[in-house]
C-alpha cells in the first residue's frame, strides 16, 4: 500500500518558505529554507543554483523512510532520493534558521515560521509510522505559483 502526503508551499519568501502539510487526517504548518526555482542538476551531477544550508528541496515526489539519524541520535523521518540534497529530515524547529534544507513542522503558523513544533512532530511521526507499517510513504511537494 502507498500512502501519499501533500505539502503545498503557500508563501515563497526571501529567506524562508511557509506551507501546509496534509496527511489525510490532519494538517500541519511547515517552514523550509527559501525556494530557488533556478536550481538544477547538470549531466555531470553538479547542483547549480543551490546555496548550502539556505535552499529548500525542489518540488517533486519523495519517499519517506524511518531511519536512525547520527546527528540527532534517534530514529527520524527522512526523505530519500532527493537529487539536490542529502539528509533531508522532517523535524522540529521554529524558523528557516533551524533547518538546512529540511522540513520543519508545527501546529500553528507565525509570520516567518511555525509554533508548537514538538507537539506537531509527535503527532505527525505517530501517523507516518503507522502508515509505514502498511507500506510506502510518499511526500508530494508543490510550490504555490501565484
């Protein structure tokens, strides 16, 4: 069984990106680094247009796995097969300063980030891990092109 989650990036601002993550039974606010639409991978595998630690991953569909993080010394939800980034996690925090390309999740939105992040992460991880017991988990990310 494949379960799909949807992240709609609603505010693409300078320095950060805000969005909404839908799981089917809940929704969460998100904050990420800035979206850089001119980022791409060359035929030689080089990433062009990325600022290390300040760039959101591109739109797309990514598998989510539950795996051990040496940095955080616990199991975390990780996006795999992201061509432009490595080590992309879904974790707690409040603003884009708290991430290096990862997705931060919260229960409420602020002007430049999220609030009640630990509460949101606990709920989200529980739901995601239940879905993973049944099969694959896919996160679909779309930018708001307003």
